[in-house]
C-alpha cells in the first residue's frame, strides 16, 4: 500500500476521531519512511491528542522549531528517560540515514548531541541508524561498561519466576528476621500462659 493511500486513511480516521487507528497507521509509516520527519510530527500530534505527552515528545524531538506545547512534550519525554542520552536514543527509534536529511540541520545536531553524550558517559559512539537496537542485541548492543552504568542508576526490582517473586537478598533477610521475632513472641506468650495455668492448678 502506498504512503499516500495510508495517509488518506489516516485522515479518514482522524475525521472519525479514531485516533488509535490513526496512530497505528502512522507508526507503520514512520517505520517504513524513517527519513520523513514530517510523519513523526504528525504521529506526535496524534499522541498529544490521546493525552500522552511523553510519547508526543518522543516524536516531536526532531522538530526544527520547538515552541509552546511541543517544547513541553519534549521535556516530558526527556524526563521519562531520566535525562539519560542512551535511553533517549533508544526510545527515539530513529532508523533514518542522516546523510539523506541535509535540510534538517537542527534535527541532525540533536541526534549528534545525543550520540556524543552517550560516548562521554558510556565510552562508545552508537551508530545513528541503530538507535532502536541500543538496548537489545546486534551491532548496537551495549558494552559491559554501559550495562553496569545503567544497572547502577536503576533501583533494584523484584525478579519474577512464574508466579513466584524473588526478592533481593537483603529484603529476604529482613523478612526472615521479622518472622523469627513473631515466632519467638508467640512462643513466649504460650510459655507464659502454660506457667500461669500451672500456677492456678497448683493453687
């Protein structure tokens, strides 16, 4: 299906206020046309209409001009990534070729700024067209230093194995200690009760 046909259907979806369908169609177009920043901007507008400012900011990130509402959405996106350049670069999912976008000077400058920030913090320069694989496998995989830095910045989370939640060791130790205190308290209470009833029986 041609790009023009899909865009026509997007317009029909918007006219019917079917924003979910319009979003899905535009997402597909963005993947198929990674160098078209106008498509990203249209997708951002749909996310904004759906009340998802961080997602809107993700697709408005490469806008040449950021003003008013769009600028606030970009800030929301940056905050959702904790201001981490690597997470932002991965979330942007930019698969375009910078050499095909000479007219988008500011967009390219922002892309390069993120890549430079990643290099300064994590010690490697990510390829601009592999950003969506930055946290996965393949040529854009994180090196061990980058993984360690991300792990250090994130709070520990319980790990799930099926329906069983595996807690960090120090939390398990605390729970065991509290359980022992409860058992000891119950045992002491029972012992006092036995001694009391024995005393009453003797009397």
